[in-house]
């Protein structure tokens, strides 16, 4: 290979490397801060939408016909960040939420997350422990298997998983019924203000 060909090859390689490096700043700007109660801030993808009503914050991560719908709205890819007023009645709508029970804010049957024709039921947790949320804080963590069943017969239709991160000291409960990709990493890298 001649010197001229080597120089062209090096110039092309450098140009290609430069072209590949350009998107890096764009990737950094593809997130946005989501400030929450207690000084907690999550860095979420900029395409996610946030709907807040009182102590209920829904983070919409994908297709969702009714982003402002209540907790049991089906077909809305999202997760919830809940505050102390919701936690106070978060078990069956009348008792305080405790990490030992799945978050289920009504005594009635709740619609299945994926399809409102079915109702949801929960089994025993498949994961119990603590997970880091932003540096040195830890959340009570549970992963609950869920089933979507026909109300009248109990016939099983499909499974889902309900993941919960509970930070009692800060009055925060995060509930995810869609196995939201990247959510665990987002929570782990969250930040807390020192106020």
C-alpha cells in the first residue's frame, strides 16, 4: 500500500471516528430531570411524559390513551410515584401501605394493567430486599407476580409483575406494573438534594 493510500485510510478513519463521536452530546440531552418530593430527582428520557395530581404522579413511558386516568387505567405504559397521602390509605383504600403487602388502593377488583377486560390478582413476592435509590438511600423492594384473570370464572389470561420501591423516611412509593426498561438504573442513579 502506498503512502498516499495510507494517508487516505487514516483520514477516513479519523473522519469516521469524529462522526461517531458527534452523537454523544445529543445522547446526554435526551434526558430531563424529574424533581419529586423530599428532594429526589430522577433523570428520565425526554420522551416520557409526567402527569401529577396531588400525591399521584404518573410517568408515562410509552403508549397510553388516558395519561390522566386513575391508577387502574388499563393500557397505559407507565409507572407511579406516590406520596404520603396515598401511602396512608394505599392498602385496599383504607389502611396504610406496608411493604409486606402489594400496593392495591381499593377494596374492589382492579383492572389488569394490560387489558381492562380482566382483573388483577397478586401472588407471594418473588423478590424481597433493599435497593439503592440515589447514592446512600435504600428502598424496601418487592417484586409481586400478578395474574390477569376473568372476573366471573378466575380463568387465567396472562401474567404481569408489580415492582415496588418504598422509601418510608421520604414518604415515597414507586410502583411499576410494566417492567419499565431502565427504571431500576434510573432509580439507582437518582439524586437527593440536601435540604
